[in-house]
C-alpha cells in the first residue's frame, strides 16, 4: 500500500488479531470452516482483487486491499475457536453485535490509538459495514462507492467458490452432489470434461 493512513491502520488491526489469524476459521459451519480458514479466505480474496484491479485500474487499490484484509478480522471476536479451528459457539459480543459492528468499532479504536483520522477511516468503516451487501445478510448499508462494492463481490465470490470446490471434491466426474445448503440447496454437477482432456 502506498497510502500511509491505510497502511498504518491496516497494520495496526492485523497486529491486534495476528495470533488468532493463524488458526481461526472464517465460519462455524459454512465457507472456510477449517483451521486457518479466515487466512485462506482473506488471501484468496487478495489474489482475486489483484487480478480484478488489473481490469479496473481506476479503482483505489489501497482501499480495496485494506478492505479485504480487515473485513472479517472481528470474526476472531465473534466466534470462540480452539487451536484446531473448531468453533464451539459464538461469543456474547458475536451474538449481540456481530463482526460487522465490532469491526466498525475496532477500526475507530485503532485509528484513535495510532493517530489516523479523516475520510480513509470513514471509508474503511463503510466497507466493513456494507460488505455483506444487503440488509437481509446483515449489512445495514449497501455499498456506496465502487471499492466497497468490489469488496462485497470478492467476499461472495470467494465464499461461493470454496463451497463449490468443497462440495465437488468427493464427487466423481459425471455425477451430481447432494443438495448444497450454502448454495441455495442446489445439486451441483461435476463435468467429465476438464482442462486435462481437451
């Protein structure tokens, strides 16, 4: 990142959660519900963001990268996980506030602690608050600038691709999966045609 405020703020937040980031899952039962799943999800989104930003170079790269890095950090407060990445339950803060609200609060606290202020803080808070995209999925605001919209799509895409890969992993080519709850109850097909038999 070339933006000093975003680099400092993102770094402060990663430092705050780095111990748990090593082993925490991204969810209890759905996408990336595995040891280090949160890190897997975040790095997958960063790789996708890098590719997409090459197509849309007018977007603010630093803002997209900062949003990706911090968007789910507060899942480490929302859930109670052991070192194997197994979530026993949701925490009191998780149930009462959730990682979006916790994230907005932690961004403000980190910004105050390190002396960062102004629009970069507000934009990152909005990205945190809106990254689920819809009120029905927990976001009290829809994304209101393009980097926030991209964060939402990166988050959804990475989660869905994980669910597809996971569901199809044990399915023989030419067969269908059972219904996949996280993908709207769809049955998925594993094609016999693949990159190796063109």
